[in-house]
């Protein structure tokens, strides 16, 4: 089963989502360099250490991941405060080299697992070494920053061109679970979330983020149980596919991404209207 992650906006939202079947809370403390990389229109988390404490106090048994700043910008005192809150895992973003991961692993010193976020070309190239490191028991592939680092025009190009499949194979060969990307509700998103879930199942992924768009255009009280139920039913349906059916779904995703990239390229050439 794919574990569903959520960046909660309120305690009430977290409670509703967890009760409906969301598996993990994701608290995001990353700030360093984020706006410069992603542009002024990018949403950047405003969560802080007090928020992490509030969510841990409210949900002491919940699976909770905390993302810190990159190793080069991380204060050890801040890391120690995160560790004291006792999240389930600590995520390290923007890895520039193997030394970043090794240093973070050593600083955590076995007190909880380290979850490297593979979102740079450098970390993707080093994945075989990263997954072999003691203390790393899972990885996540961050498509947004990875596509920017590669110079792609659309976030899901690394999924369509086989990059994610290659990284997934490295992780699985080492016995390390992996997840990637984020999804809106099924039937929504620039790339239909159903196509993305189909690839999660085909590749053997065990984790995905419910994006901030997951609740977009929902009217009235949000039906967490209904929407999570639709994802679970899609998982079951995709797990029953033949190899030929799974390949057909993959080709449909590739064709859709290609259409989106072509449209974005044409829009860029036309410029502002």
C-alpha cells in the first residue's frame, strides 16, 4: 500500500486526514535557498519548530516526517531540537554530495532514520552510494526541484523519460523503499493524478505526497474519506493489471507529459499576451 503524506495546515485538518486514512504527517522546516530556486510564485512553508511540537503533542503516535534545511545551511542546534521532538524520520533536502548525507547520518547518530530527498542531479547520480549507507531506510524522489535542476519545463518529465524508473530500480535492488512526487485528487492536476498513481503501483513505490492542490476547487466540507477511498480503489485496480495494461498506462502518461511540454514550449515562445 502506498503511504499517503500530508503537510497539514491546521490541527483539525491533520485530524480529519489521519482519521480518513492519511498515513503520515509531513512538517516542513526547509527555507534556505528555496525561493531563489523555485521563484517568487512558489508556496513556501511557514511551519516552525513550535508547529512541529504542536503536531507531535496532538498526534503522539502518528508517523511524522520533518524536513530540515539542507546540510550546508543547517544549524546543529536546530537539528537537535527536531530530534528532541521525536519525529519518525528526518528528511534531508538539496543534497549536493555524498558527504552531506554521511554528515547528517552521523549527526543523527542512530536516534531515528534519515530519509534523503533525491531532488538534485548530484544526489540522483549518487543514489547507489546513498542507499547503501547505514541509517538510510527510505528515500524520496522530489520531482519539483529535480526537474528545475535538470532544466525541464514540466515537473513530471523525470517520470515520463524513465529517470524515476531508473532511480526506483536502484533503491529496490538495495532493499530500500522509495516514493516520489505529489498528487492532486484523482481526475485533477496538470497531469491527472490517476496516471501518477498508476506509475507508483507499476514501479513499486510506497509513498506519495498529497499536494496542496489536493483540496483545490472542493466545495463545502472536504470529503477526506471519500477521496482517500478513491485512491485506495485505484491502487487495487492498478495492481490487478496485466503487464500489457500497465505498459499502456505508462505510454499514456508519456504521451500526456509530451503534450503538456509542447504546450508550455509554445506558450514560452509566444511570450506574454
